[in-house]
C-alpha cells in the first residue's frame, strides 16, 4: 500500500466527517498564542468528545485548534502496533528523565506490575538542547546509542510505514496548508542536513520526531518547542480505557483510547492526559520543532 492509497481511503472515510463536524469556539487563537492576557471563556460549557464522530475545533478568528479521529487505525492495526512497540522496548529499554528535555516534563509514569514505563525519543533529525546555534543537527540519542540500536530503530521506522502514511494523510485533511509546509520542511532538511536525507530514506513520516511513551500520565503543559501553527499528532496503542486529553482553555475533554488520534496545536493550547483504567498504555506523539523550521529559513510559515 502506498501513501496515495491511504490518502484515497482517508478522503472517502474520514475527511467528510471532519468537514461536516466543525465546532467553533469563542476563542481568539492569535490572542491565546500571545499569552499576554486572560481570555474570557465564560460562555463555554464543559464538553466531552467521545462518540463515533470525527470533529474539528476552530477558533472564532478562523484557526483550526484540535481535531479528533477515533479509530484512526483499526483494531488489527492497533494490536499490531502495540505488539511492535512492546517488542521494541525489549531491545531499546525506555528511560525516565535521562535527558534534560525529559527532566523538564510535567507528569509521571504509572508503575504497574508487568507493564512497561518510560520513554523512547525517536527523532530522525533535531538540535540537541543548546546546540541550535552551532547548526549540528543529529538523530536523537535513543536512536544512536549503538550500531545495533540504529539498525533496530531503522527496522522499526520501516515497519511503521502504514501508520506513518495514515498520520500524513489525516494531517493533510485536518490542515492542508500545514501539511504542505511540513512537506517543504522535510525537503529543506534533506538539502541542508545529509543525515536527514539518510534517515528519511527508511521513514515516510512527514514529522521529524516521534516519542514512544509507555504508561505516561502527562501533567498540564504546553508543547513549548513546537511552532505556534504546528499540530502535534497524538496516537495511542495498548490495552486500556480512559486516559482522556483535557484542554482547559476550551473546557474540552477528548477520548484518546487505543487506535484513536488527536491533532492539537499544543504550543498554544495547554493540555494534559488523565489517568486511565485497564492495562498498558502507549502514547506516540508526533511532532516538529521550531528550531528546525528556523534553521531551514521557514520559520515564517509556522508563526504569525
């Protein structure tokens, strides 16, 4: 199956629902992005999205903010993804707070008997903290810890191609302009950083970064390294119920159970993950960082 095949499937099955179920919130997104004053949300009521309808939240000034797609990957796909990510954790054990970025996160990892906890950061190309000014773009340490780990990570990237195609395609229908801009970034990164072209050869995902979070309970936070106009794509796997995403500014809770996906402009919208019931929870955030856009001269595409 190719990216084009997945695009056609999403266009037929998901895109119509996203186009028909647009909810406008009385929020000025540009003002929210400035974070300079308290917004008036008194007209909002507590809302939960958890039914079988894909939806998109749009601000009063016309900006997309959140998109919800339940069963973004099917039951078989979710089961396969769960097994694959648990198998990968056996060869590349997740860590807790090993990096400065990890230590700055708000939240904790649920410690449950027989379940995996911790994180693995799989970023094909990024700037290590404090290295942006040197222009030294590299894959994340969790990929490069050894030659064997590099090989195993590349095998994982290649095996995730259908999931990556689905993420790319859903983003295309959630926000065509950001999808086009992210495509431009990928091309620019390949021209500027040879390592990016090398890593992209085995991974079709447009986003340059993904994390695998095992049993992570994320506290209330902004995605501070993401551009203001970028969407992060949150996908889940495992065997659990609950674990909703909470977005206080919108007074909105969204179901995020195995196979579901949420696109969120997390640099502007503070959000958290609620506790869940049942077994193992695996969250896979897909993201892009402001530093990479700026390094490629494309920062203006994802800012006001």
